[in-house]
C-alpha cells in the first residue's frame, strides 16, 4: 500500500442523481460526431446519464437515434442541442419538436440561451440543462427556469462558453445558484477529477473525451448510420476556444415518455413545481420521483 486511499466511491447520491434516478453522478458528454446510440445506451446501463448529440442530425435521423437508444437500454439517456444557428443547418425548433414528439424529456442546450425553449420542454414534463461559462450566466439561466446548470470550464472539448478553468468556476456557479443542481464539465477524466468537483460542491461530473478511450470506443461501436457526423458543417461566426478548432455539441434529450415522472422530480427538487406523476423504480435503478427533496451542499 502506498498510503493513498482507494478510489473514491462514485455511487454517492446527490440532488442530481436523486432527481434523475441515476446510480452514479456522471454524465457522458454528447461528444459531437463520436456519439451514437450504442455508447449512450452502454452508459445508461451502467447507471449514469447517457447522451446523444442531435445538432447535426436531420429530423428523421434524430428520431431514429432516440428510438434506437431506447431499444438498447432501459436506463436514463438524453440529447444535446447546440443553439448557435451559425454552427448548424437544422433549426433548434425542429430538433426540440422532433425530440419531444419522440418522447424525449431531458434536454441539454449549449452555446446559447436556453430560455426560449424552457417553457416548451416544461409543458411536456421535461427537464432542461444549460451549459454556462460564468456565475452570471448561471443566474440568468436559473431565472429563466433551467433545471440543471452545467458549469463548463475552458478545458472542455467543444463549444466552450467561458475563459475560466473548471475548478475555480465550479464553486462560483455553486454559490451563485445554491438551490439548483450543478454539473461540472471540462478536463475531468478519472475518479480523482470527479471527486474534486464533487468536493467543490458540484452534484455531478460531465465527461467526454474519457469515453473515447473506452474498450470499445464509439468510432468502433457505431456504424456509419449511427454516427452524428455532419455531411457539411458551416463555420460558426463565433470562435470556439478549443485547441485545434474542432467543434462539438453539448446537450441532452431524454428517454421514454413513461419515465417523465423521474425528470419532473428535478423541478420539484429545485422548488419549481410538484411532480405530477411517479413511477415505480426499476430493479437496480433509483427513482427520482421518490426523492424530491433538495440536498444541501454542506
């Protein structure tokens, strides 16, 4: 023994895991063109939040990706939509409507303001996550009704929205929105990073690149039809602060309609309404609808 403690227990419960019915406080980032139903389903089966990138999928492909992921898993998964219109060809409204129609009830929005879509998602019993790069943006997002804030440091590989590193950013955001679950994103690649962000007050950790190094990375596990790689991508008028100029999305869309009671619990846990329905927990899964209280961040 080298005197160091064993790997941290990643099964700890937070307001984020309670609300979404997760076993671990981990989100698999959408990772742009590298994401696919196989990866999102595998992550969901492991008890974390699996994610699909739909920004560069057309409407039909978006519906099929959601349906295929649902066929593969009974766990929790979602979708991400990049909001910057200059970075994509399909309007955000089209993606939101297609995902809602497909039964998605967890939406993650990035590189823009989610406010125009919050009521629409909430009206369907869904949950909204928004990526932010500052405490001020986090406050505005919560004031607009966003349910979960993703505090994205500049180390993140994608549409980066700020110039503050993850570790100093997380406590600023946590202090700015103390009643809202906060997920840390950017440069987190192992259990030590996850433990560090949780110690800073985050309720979960958002990992992307780490999933590309899995035993069966998505470049192997996804077929050509499953990949969200765009045929043509216009350059954004805004400069991403990522190295190499690569652009990826950062949002989440949900699972089946019958699981909406678990997502509505996020709004209950954050004081934004009462869960109108509940679902018996599946074996091996926690039901967020049975835990609607907020947890203090100590």
